[in-house]
């Protein structure tokens, strides 16, 4: 597969192939643990994915075949967060999680090797997860002095159920790909050498579908769980659709033409 570089970064790779963008953490020496800079770069790439019309689906992954992501880089964990060059302690992965959920395009986690800690939460918040047979999943927070009580707990519980989610966090065990499939944590398991071609095949299938229908569905799934923020997303899409209508355009045109709007010609559906 030929991936074309979209933008150069220090800690991630950002590439494109036939409607699919791939954001890949490029720190295999630490199992793709993230620093504030890694996350900042992922947020920037994700913004580009949102704004670029040619991109219909986003793949999130890690380089090297041994890890998707091992969570926050513990060597830069400081007093109150993870510390980058600007010396400010940050938990900016929480912003990235929200962005993965709110980008109006499907995001697919392509997981080889470790998806652990904050790295596990990243795959959990993706719309779909495809795992290689060597994938290993788990949370480590209570072992290393951390926890993610946001999507990492509540959304995980929606995905695998309350009992299983509590087991995952309270015991900090690691689960293989088949166990993850059995508990509904991933959508499919394939041999490592077929991981990318399978993920791309799923993405291509998605790309054949109506982008507006996918957008509405994603925000509908979110709305049920995300409270007012979820309703805002779904309602924003309703506004987008309304703006496309002649009825809404009549309101804007009347204002600009300094006349009374005439909405009488528009149907009042039962
Ligand atoms: O919980 C949060 C947050 C919650 C709320 C808000 C924001 C949050 C942000 C982040 C997080 C977290 O991510 S907390 C959880 C952090 N991650 C972990 O606790 C996982 C740490 N890693 C491991 O447990 C293991 O490395 C492993 C089970 C994934 C793999 O074990 P393995 O195969 O034995 O490899 P290992 O030798 O441990 O790792 C290879 C190299 O990668 C080691 O470096 P080396 O000795 O070769 O110099 C290892 O230190 C490094 N490494 C792995 N994971 C991390 C790491 N270095 C820094 N940070 C890591 N997370």
C-alpha cells in the first residue's frame, strides 16, 4: 500500500491513501507511549482530517507492529500531568479523546501489540477497532498511580458492560485479541500480516457509504451517551442539513434583501 505523507511531524506519521488518512504514533522504542507533543501533533492531524474533504475515514495506529500505544510516557510524567518542552504539565490526551468522538468521520483503531493504559482508552474511543492476533489490551492505572474516570471508565463500561469494565480496571489484567473480541472490545481479529489490508478494506467499504448518513449516525450514537455535548453535535448536524434547504436560505436571503421572509411556500410535513 502506498501512503503519501500529508504533513511531517516529530512524533507521529500522518499519511493518506485513497480517501483514508492514517495517524500513527512513531515512538516504537517506548511501545508508542505518548508525550504532550505526540498528543498535540495527533490533535493537529485530526483537525486536518476534519477539514479535508478528500478524507472520509481515519485510521489511528502505532508504528512497529509491537504496540498500538502504551499510554502516557511515564518518563515525562511530572507534578500534575505530562510535561513537554514548555514545562507545562498536561493531560491533553483528554482533548484528543473528545476529538476522536466528535470528528464527523469514522475513526478506526488498527491495533497491533500493546494497547495499554491511556493507549487502551484511545482505541476504546475509536468508532471501530481491528486487532492483530498479537494485540494485548488492558488498563494499568491503579498499578502506576493513575486512572481515567471519563470515557476510559464510563464509555468502556458501555462497550463491555459494567462488570467487565470494573474487572479491567480493578485487576489490571491483560487480555489477548480473542478475549477482546469475545467481550465486544474489538470488531475483528486478523493475523498481523493481514492487519493493514483488512483495516483498509473496512475503510473502503465505509467510504462507499453516504457521508452524511455516517455523520448523522456517529453523532446519534454519541448523543445518547454524551449529554448536552452529544445533543449539541447531533443538533449541529440538523442545522447543517437545514442550511442546505431552500426554506433556510429564504430566511437568510430575506434578511440580506431587507424584506419580510416568505415561508408560506414551504411544506408543513405531518
Ligand atoms: O491514565 C492516564 C490518564 C488518565 C487521565 C488523564 C490523562 C491520562 C494520560 C495517560 C494515562 C496513562 O496512560 S497511565 C498508564 C501509563 N502506561 C502504563 O502504565 C503502561 C506501561 N508499560 C507497560 O506496562 C509495559 O511496557 C507493557 C505491558 C506495555 C509492555 O511490557 P514489555 O513487553 O515487557 O515491554 P517493556 O520492557 O516494559 O517496554 C519496552 C520499553 O518501553 C521499556 O523501555 P526500556 O527499558 O527498553 O528503555 C519501557 O520502559 C518503555 N515503555 C513502555 N511503556 C512505557 C514506556 N516508557 C514510558 N512510558 C510508558 N507508558
